[in-house]
């Protein structure tokens, strides 16, 4: 009767271990070079979407308010309170606070009309302003204020803005970093420009929006 001899299991040599380690290192580097930019592009795309989404909605909201107002009811004001307001200049200039007289009840409701004159009845001011939030990130805020006896004049708007800046605001967007406004006299046209920047990871995206809005006669 014969017996078959079995060999003991053989271990790996140092050369084999080093060879496998080098190959795995090359493969890992190759994967990182391919996959890394893909993740970066996802972050960049996310930053662009954040910028466009927040800024576009806010931009068209301000445009809507300009279309429904009177050219003499648009003001740029200083920040913080106590504020001073003035009519926009003929060229686009920075506007930390924008105040727009509104015929809408509470700024978002139905438009009120004076049936005897066929003109809108002004209800108060839509107020937009830029200020850092609790995390130090520049944010665009909104408030509606009715100072009473609303008229498209300096005294009325300054009171409304000071009231709004002292109240709890509605946060609209954290990506908007700059607003600019102009009045193209003697036309009924208001120039509006907005700059926005959003960051996602190590990526950032900057976007600007610009248009001319015609106000009521």
C-alpha cells in the first residue's frame, strides 16, 4: 500500500508581496485620477444649480414688483437702520436696500385700485436688502411694510425701510451677493442687475442676471 506525500502550503515571498503592492498602488492612483474629477464635476454642477435656482426666483420676483409699481416709487436705501433713501441714479449702482412701492395688499395679495381714478392704491413697500446671516454668509432678505398714508415719497419710504430692517425678515436666498439698480429717466424703465455666487465643496459658480423693467405710467 502506497502513501501520497502532501506538500505543506507555501507562503508568499517578499518579492511577490512587493510586486502586488506596487501594482495595487498603480491601480489605486489610476482610479483616483479618473474618479476624482468626476466627483469634482458633480460639486461644480451642484453649485451652478444652487446659484441659478435661488437667484432666478428672486430676480423675477423683483422684476414683477417693478412692473407693478410707479417709476417714482422705486428707491435705493442705505443699510443698516437708520436708513436714508434716494431715487436710483441714471447708471447702474450698488443697492444694498431696494424699496418698491406696491399696490398689492400685504405685498403679495390682490392689487388694489382707486375706482374713481383708475389708478392703483398704494398699500406699502416691498423691501429687499442684503445682509450677512448668522453664519456670516451674505443673504437676500425681504419684508413688506405699510408705514401708513403710503405715498411714493422719501419720507414714506424711509419710515417703511426702517420698520422693515427692525423686524424679522423673510430669507430669500443665500447666494445673492450684489444688487444694482438704475433709473432711465425720463422713461418708465428701471435697470436691474444681480450677482450671485454659490459654493459646493471646493467648487464655486458665479452668475449675473440683468434686465430692464418697465414700470406703470
